[in-house]
């Protein structure tokens, strides 16, 4: 099944490095980042897991939980975590899902439906490099997939999360290359009359359908 923005994030039960979880219950009333890896002890993924551990305090500030997935057993994750800490300088500080039978990978359409567990090659694993941002309502807010050879930009995941949370709280949109503190866009669904009430300090009209305003506090 394809996973699209606006869909409910599929619920699942899984073993993790921090014990068993049921995904929706684990999220609770927070936001969540689920990001996946094709195999333990792989170089690109090692750098990603280490960097995500460094960023985790920033996600914590935003009320967002982080969880990783790799299609190897949890015991291997624990061994890999030691290498990650040694080479990246930061211990993994979030749970890692063991998905040796590919159940979660298939549930989230990260891999071909006919894929099987056991020994795998890079070609077999190629699609299991995905990121899902899930809202407190358990709906998918954003998703993207990377190839095997290109490391993901987790600073962008954090920036996107900031935009999504701002959009959800203030009903605004963010323009190209937006960063926290930049002006935002008033959606076309908001009339000029309502915009004047909402933003008494004023806003800029470039076109009737393109209005910008200072980022709400």
C-alpha cells in the first residue's frame, strides 16, 4: 500500500532497542520522526544515526519523538550502536526498531512487496531509506526517500518540522527556503478581511493570491 501525506500512519507492534512498542501508543500526543535504514554496519547510515543522535535535543524541544528502523535484529542494533558512538562521537539516544522480517518496511511501502528476509544485497535493500514525519493526530505530514549512496540532510528534516508545526499552529504557509524567523505566507483560504483582523500590524500584498507577513510568535 502506498503511504501518502494525509494518510494515517500505519500502526504496528515491534521490538526495539528500548523494548517492545506499539507505534501509535509510543507517539502519544507528540510529533514523531520515523527514519529507516537498509542494514546495520553500513557507512552512510552510521553517519546518519550519529548525527540524528546529536540533533535529538532539538527534536525534544519541539515535542517530537525520534525512532529509527533497520532490517536487522535488535541484537545487531545494540552491537552497531557501539560502533556508531565510537566513530561519530555520540551515543544513539533513541529506539531502533528491529525489522528482520521486513514487516514494518512493507507496511510503510519502503520495499518491494515480494522482498524476503534473510541475507540481502545493496540492490535488494535500495528502497529502505525513507523518512516519515507523523503528527500528533497520527497522520503522515511529510515523507521522502533517499538513494543508498547519498546521505540524508537531517538539518532539513528539522527545518521541515519547524515549518509543519508553524503551519499547524498558525494556519500559515512557508515560502521557498524558509527558515525560522523569516516571513510567512497567508494562505489564499484566508480573506483580506480576516487577515486584517488576524494581523492588525499589517501584511504585504504582492498579488491578491500572494500575501506575506512576519512569522507569528
